């Protein structure tokens, strides 16, 4: 990690995973790092559930339009949020998810954040992990060792908009 900013800009979503288990202790280490992410008024409105059961991962993957990586990865890390914790809760969950993505990358793992919407899907996903009201699972993270990317052109756009399109000064 000679250039931390370059390392951050190199992180990409992984949608193809090797058939190699991720040690439970490594997943716990990622969550340990993520639980220190800041949150509004330090409420920490989150819970984490590691799902390795293939049937449960497939069920979770059916709860989001782009959630298929959850079925492909050896671990689906479900991020639960307290639906009664306030308007900034989902922002806090985005922050904790990004911490997990960076921590996974630094540990050599690939990851792919997914959303579980509409609201009924978030309720169903929470229930699948054993959590009821007020918990919702709007987000999950596919985790695993990166696999071989298929040959050919990706259907997912690559690259980024030019900085001049996104950044101004006043």
C-alpha cells in the first residue's frame, strides 16, 4: 500500500468468486474493523449476520434486483439497520458498508455490496437472518476470494466520469 489513495481508487466490485471458504475469523475481523465506523450520535444502528449456508444465500439473492452475487459468494454478510433509529441510519449503513469493502480488499477478499429493496424484501431478509421488528436488511455484502473473470466484454459499464464533470470550486 505505497499510495493509499491509489489503493482506494483501485477497489472494484467482485461478482465472480473462487470456490474457497472464507475463514470465520477473517469475517469477524472485518466486522471488528467496521464496528468502529462512525455513526450519528454514536448510535451504531447496525447488526451483522454472516451467512454461509448456500440455500439461505440463494434465498437472500432473490430479494434484490442486483443481489445475485450473494448466491455466488461463499459468504453473504447481511447488514441490518434499526428502522426506528432515525433518518441518518441508511447513511450510517453506507459508511459501515464502505469500511467493510475497504477492509475486505486489504485482506485480499473481493466484495460486492447489494441492496435488498423494496421494503418488503428488507423485512424478509431480516426475518431470514432471525431478526424481526425494528430490524431491516436493506443491504448485504457478497464476500469471497476473487475468482476468474469470464472472458469477453462486461455488460457493466467501466471507467469513471472525468473529474471536471464532478468537481467544482467556488
